[in-house]
């Protein structure tokens, strides 16, 4: 399955476009979950997803919702990535859903997933 997604370059197809849309971000939830669960999402791909979703408030919000929904399944490196991206934002631009994501990621690490110990 992951090889098929890689060959089709699905993430680039969905996330590199300037025409990215919140519904498209929502529809890729299972793809992102699968790639993150299998630790198959590269830093470059993750950066592309994050950066392009930040272009519009609606897509940034949708990506945050997707991450909240899958955060209990993701590897520690993804926890660190999302946490650092939110922390780097100017405080005045941090949205309530991003705070909720941070709290969800914190609960994930507190539940014994090993994210803190690994990093």
C-alpha cells in the first residue's frame, strides 16, 4: 500500500498545489495516518504538508483537526515536528485548535508512548 502511494506521489499531488483546499486535506486523513503510523512520512514531505496547509487559515485548521484525530497513532518524531511548528509561531497567531493539538500531543506523550524518552 505504501509503495503504491509513493509511486503515485500522492502527497505531492494533494499538498504541493497552490489550489489546496480544506476538503482535500480532510480526505487525506487516512493516508496521513497510514504514513505516520508506519513512520513512512519523510521530513521533506511533512514540511511540504505543513507549509502548504499554512497558506490558508481554512487548510491550516483542517490539518490541525486531522492531526488531533490521529495524534494517538503517530511516532514521536511527528509529535516533536508539530509541537515545534506551533511553538515557533508568533503567540498572536496561534489558534485555539492548535492549542488543542498541543494538548492532545501532550496527552499522547503522557500516556506512555515514549515520545519524550525517545527525543
